[in-house]
C-alpha cells in the first residue's frame, strides 16, 4: 500500500478494515487487466463444454471486437461503471443495435461475476452500469403473397422442402440443416428437432501455412468445433406432429434424395441428414444462410430472419395444401 501522507495511509487502512469486516478484501498480488482476465475467462472458465458453442462464440466476439479494444487496458480492480457506460454509448453512436450492446454488457458482467467470486475484485462494476434500453422490434409476419413468392422461388433450387418445412414449423436457421432422417417418422407423421448445425471453425493442420491466413483454407485443416449443438428451441423436447402437407413434401424430398444417391454412386456421402449437398454431405450453415438471402432477393421479399417467419406457419400450410401453392 502506497500513500504520500499519514492521513492518506490512515484512510486506506480504514477502508481495508471495512472491506475485511464486510468480507470484501480482494486477493493480494498483481491485479488483472480486463484483457488478461477476459482472455483467461474465455480460455479456461467458460470454454466448451462448460457452455454451448453458440454462447461461447457470442462471448468471444464481444471480447475480441468490443471489450478488449474499448476497455482492455484497465485493471479490473480499477474499472468503474462509467467506463462501461461510455463504451455502450460509443457502440450505439457507431450504429450498434441495442441487442448487440446488451450482449456485450452481459459478457463483461458474467466475466466479472467470476472475478468477484474468486476475490480478484470486491464488487462488479457491470452490475452498477446502466445498459441502454433494449429495443423490442415487433416482427411483421410475411403476407400471403410474400409467402407464396418465397415458396415459388424456393422450388427453383435444390432442397426446396427445407424452406417450406422451416417456414411451416418456425425452425431456427440451423435447425433444419441439423435434421436427420432418424428424427423423422413419415408413417406416423412426426418430427423431432434435436440439434442445430454450427458454422464450422478450422485451424491449420499443416506446419507451413504458406500465406494462408485462415485455417479453413488449409488442405490439412482441422475442425475446432463440433458439427452440431443441442437445439435451444422448445420443440427439441418433444415430437412435432406433421400435417399431411408436410408429410407429402418430405416423402417427395426423400424420393429425390434416393435418386441423387444412385446418381452420385461411389461419391455419395451418407451423412444421414435430411437436407444435403448433391453428394449427401451436410449443408454448410454459412452457405445455407447465403441461400436464404438469395431466396429473399429472388422472391422480392423484405429481409428477415428465417425463424421470425414462424408467424406465417398457418399461411404456409394453407398454400402447401392448395394447387397454386405447390
């Protein structure tokens, strides 16, 4: 403890005694910086399987893109609520949506909660900092005409049933690509959503990258995350009864896949997924998302997240059951 005057020494001693009596004395030793603590937290405390791959990915982006550049040099025991509020305002001024700002705020709050429990700091400044008001955007469901255009545009490409199933059941972006035939019973007419396809991540498997910056470009690349993760949809806890229209659609889709299997011959990859590439491989979530955007553009339909279209499920079933909707 350092101080310039006796009075300052006495004040600091009194503060330490108060913290001791309240059980808030932090551990001795060199204090962590925000950057070092967040790096340690990500790599050793919340790395999968401690939390899901998707949750970890969101935390990692918040740390790398926003928290380390914004407040990384501060010591965690010197971090003030005002530092975090300033960072939030800066993000909002630069165009970040309130949901993103709240996610970043939640990441630092969660990380510093652990620091408090381990007595690296005595209190969490993130619990005192005020995050901006979270804007709740009302989802505008697609109109009957827009849904019809989406279904018609989807028929122009492969896996057209993938969009109809997702729109009718309100599946999230990665849930339809994660469906396996083992999850579908066409005789009874049920479907279970058990997993979601994750965007692949790779690291170099070679000793000489030769200018290849990203591991995904490496011929000997090694996957660093699982292919799928458990779904966070409530539908994953139970079977979903399939209307006759969807059973018919999936039966037709299965027949098309069987023909593709015969055509591919020895090049067929029996992945077990319902929606695949022409050679049976699992769909890449990034490619699938890009195809969704292309579909919206082709159908001249406003941009939106796929699972927000669950509000149009009744409309989808109505169109699938009509001659003009097929």
